[in-house]
C-alpha cells in the first residue's frame, strides 16, 4: 500500500498519481503541465476525454476584448487581453476493435501518471479492459523541448494483452476546441468563443499543418505535426485536413504481445507580422529538425539540459520528504515558465492554465526573477528584456496619467495596462520600482555590462523619472508619494506606503549611479545634472512614516489609526475577504491581504534595524490574513530572520504546497508561479538568509529543529557554489568557477573549492507572534510527515 495525500505519491524526483479521479483532473492537468516558456501543454489525457480543462498555449499569443466599466473615467484602459487556447496537438484517440478507449468506461485495471523532474517528461501507463473485456496496455511519454524551442513530442505505445486486436489511432490537430468558460464577463466569453480563424490547412503522408489568425488581435499562429509509426505488421493510414482539424488515422492488426508505437512530433510558432507561408515554413522546418534529432535524441537533450539546471539550482531537504518533493516540483515549474520565454512575459500562471487571463504581474520581477537570477540568469535577462521591449507603452501610459518616465502596467500580456480596477491596477505604481529592483539584482549577480548599459540603464532612468514626477515635497521638506496602492490590495490609494517609498528611493539612487557609471547612456537618455540632483534629493528626503508610540512602521500613512478588523467574528467561510465584504470596508480597517510592510523588511532589509524588524513583523502577523498566495513565502523569510523558526517552517510548507494541496481552491486554472517561487524564497532567503543588498551577497543561515539539514546551490558572477546548513554550522564551497567574497552572519569570508565551515549561533526570538483568529498556517507535525515511496510500490 503506497502512501498518498491529495492523490500524489511522495517521491524526491517525481510527481506520481495512481488511479483515475475524474473530479481531480482539472488540478492534476495543471500540475502535470509541460512547458519550455514558449509552448505550454496542460496535462490532459491523450484521448482528450475525460478532461478537466484542455489547454495549449503559446507565450504572448492572445485575443483582445473590451474592458467592462459600469462608469467610465479618464485614463481607464479600454482593451483587455486574454490568453488563447491554441491548436491542440496532444490528441491521440485509440479504438480497440471499434470501442474507444475512454477511462470512464470499461475498467482501468492500472493507471498512473508521472511527472519526472530529471527527465522533463510526463509518462502514463494504463492497463484497460474494454466494456467487452478486451485488454490493452497503453504507455505514453511526452515532452516540451528545452533545446528545440518550437517542438513538443509524444511517444504512444499500445500492446494487446490477451488476443490479436485491430487497433485504430486518430492523431489530431484541433483548433477552436470547445471549452466551457468560467468568466462572468460576456465580452471575454465572446472573445474566446472560436477565437481562431482558419487561413491555411494542408495534410500529406504523415504530416499536416494548420495556420490560424485571431479575430481581434490579428495574431497569426501555425501548428504542425509529423509521425513516425513502428509496428510489426502492415498498416493502413489516411490523413486529411480541414479548417480547424487535421487528422492522421492509423489502422493495424496487432497480435497478442505485439506493439503499435507512434511518435508524434509537434511544432508551434506565432507572429504578429509574418505571413502564412513564412509561418508554415517555420513550423515545417522545426519539424524537420525534430525528426532529424529523433525521439531518443530529444530525450537525451532534455536530460542533459536538466542535469545542468539541477547542478546549479537543486535544493536538498533532510527530514521532510513531502517538502523535498514540493520544492523540486516548484523549481521544475519555474524553469518551465522561464527557460525559453526569450523576451516574452512570464505570466502569473506560467503556461499551465488560463488563470489571470494569462497576464504577467509584478509577481514576475519580485518573486520569480530572483530564483532565475541565481539559477538560470539568461532567463532572467530575457524576462527583463521583455519589459524593456514594452517601454513605449509604459511611456504612453505615464503621459496619459500626466506623469513623466514610464508607468509599467499592473497586468498585461503585451505591455499595455489590462486592469479594469484602477485602485489595484493603475494605483499600484510600485510595479515600476519592482522592475528596477530586478534589474539591479540581475546586474549585481551577473556583471552583465552590455545589459546594464542598454536595457538596464533605460529601465532605471525611465522609472526614476516616474517617481520624480509622481512624488512631491511637503512643507516640512519631505518627499511624499501619495495616492498609491502597495502590495496589500486591502489598503488601496494610500499615502506614503513604506514599501513603495523605499523601493522608489532605491530606484532613484540606482538610476543616478548608472548614469554616472555610463556617461554615454546618460547622454543617450538626455539626463542632465539638474535631473540627477533631483533624483538624489528626492531619495534623501523620502518620507518614511514611523509610529514612536507603538515602535512600528505604519504600512502606509494613517494605517495605524484605522479601526481593527473583527477577526473572531469572521468565520472560515468568509475568506477570502474580498469575495465576501465590500472593498470600502476593507480599505478603512487594519486588515492586510498579503505581506506588504513585511515584504519591505525582506527586499529593503538594510533600511531597518533588527529590533524594528522584530516589532514590525509581530505587529503585521496579527493583521495579515493571507488571502493571496504571494504572502506565505515572504512571511517565511522574515519569520526565519527574526528567529521564529517553527513559524517560518510552517509558512515555507504552505508556500511550497499551495498548488499540490490546492490551498486556494483554484489550481484548476493553473499553478501559482509566485507561490512556487515562495518555496525557493522561504528556503534560500529564509533559512539560508540570502540577501544581496548593494551587490554584496550575504547569508544568515538558520535551521529549524524539524529538519536535519538544508543544502542549496546558486550561481553568482559566473561561479557555481553550494551552501549546506546543519545543526550549529553552515558549510560553503565553490563547485565551479572563481572564489567569491561572501558574508556569513555579518562576517566577511572567501569561499573556494575548499569547503569553509562556519558556526551558527542559537537565537532566542522570544514569544512567537500571533496570527488573526483562524488564519495561522497549518502546523507541520513531524510525527505525521509522509515518507518517500519507491516507484515500484
């Protein structure tokens, strides 16, 4: 008997689900999604039904629609963007002696699916008995290639178990797949109802191609398939195509013990400008390359790519097998989201589902890019290059708002603002400082001067100009930034949000520094001495409210004077609060949706004393309800820093298991990339104590009593190194590259290929803080932790 929880078995390098639970398909399809940052395939069954939510996505490919407003207003965005479910190439239907293999009928004697984090494949093994008792074994394996960006492939194998059988396989490309939309907005539903218009179809031999264009956004995409068929006896095939369907039908008599094996190669491409012939040529050429490489070659390339990734990024956790699996699951999906995005956005759900309409948020720069920066920095560079490519739209938005510089959007696919709710959208100006912060972190970690001089400098300069025009000096000489929304969306349009002001100050200083470092960039962006001085002056005079009586920082000016929320009078069924209470009530109470001031303690920790951090953390712990999946990872980081290690351990587990346990009951629409990143943040920045203030990498490791050890690997300035935390000590050593100057609990040292072991002092943090009634994280009970199971169990 294997041990499972939420259907998944506990294993260090894979995610396995045995048996079929039709009601769970929507969430397993998200967890089993495969992607390379360009193509995303949800983990639907090859037979296409039963299914939860089908999905095939191309990064940046969207349809547009009008945004709904009960009452319009100046500066409101007019058009929304929604990710499109494009042509589905995953479909391989099987008929066994004229009976379709459908897991809802007949009997599934065995059925399991495995997502392998080391091979980058999704495998499936099913033993099925048809309603008339004919048994077959079906084995499939699929991948989305990290090395050949346009390619996905599926190997499909069928074996008769008791008798000779006639098998028929239908391999499809299907466009405008019918989907029941959950949106309540008729504009969005209309945009997603058959969004693709056929422009070309062709089928010959074993190959087919379909080209479509979106009705409104005018984007064009092509999908193509080719096949390699292996069978012991003769086959009969037919291929045809029409506007929205291309189908290869393979019929064959297979003897007992024989096999039918089909390898299906898929290629995808899209463009806003390229013609039908050009896109067709592109995908056909990609197919030719994949056929040349072959299935075994694709598998080998995939494994080699992942071997290199894990050599830089792996995290080992001793003492909590479930957490170990969850952290590697998180890292694998973060890699899939960003590996081959190549100057496209990393969406809030990656390419695992249609949640958030496929939009990218500030989550990318603040939560996901730190992970990529220290593991696969080229992917971080690509994501920042995408932001830079949207600079014209950000400038236009700032001008529309009466501001200078660049105002980057709250949510978008193309770079144009798509949020119809301006208090949580337009007013959340901190996104521009979040981008600037990600630029600085990337440059510090890579010393990429080409990027810094070009894209990086322009991003820093234009965001600094935004803050200089958005803020103003009061009669006391303070530089104020009023009427903004910080990370906490339960406190909108507030004055002097501490997180925003600190991040803006850092942005202004960085812009001045990059202009001094690169006079040619300063000249290119027309920054004169007066403007440089104005940035420094604003940074020096930045207002940071502080309450002397309570000894804490108000999240925003006046926040501490708000009434308290009635937590004890709020039952579990009334969370999340935004779905059960009016925003106006939330806005005037001391209730926090997600880490805000506490996020400032993390990212701008050099602006607070240790005593301030401890007091601030305790104060906001009692008011943070975690109605956002973004929060637990950050709370884990600061809980670890101030010494509440049990609490940090609980928060780390919540972040890491958010999707595997469907904590927020919305995994059906895709995984939460920022929460997955929170698993890395809670481990590496929390218990590892990683900080990178001012370009100096430092660590303050601490180990919770529940774990026997944590080991993680990072890349910094071309050097790969490892940190291993054990009770009472931490060991650092370089795996590849030059020595590094690091800081351990305030002491500077040099790490080389010879391991350096340094002590960790015990910490007494005092009484743990309390959380709002009923909102404490679920406690990790070491006596109930699941153990690993063997694949053969």
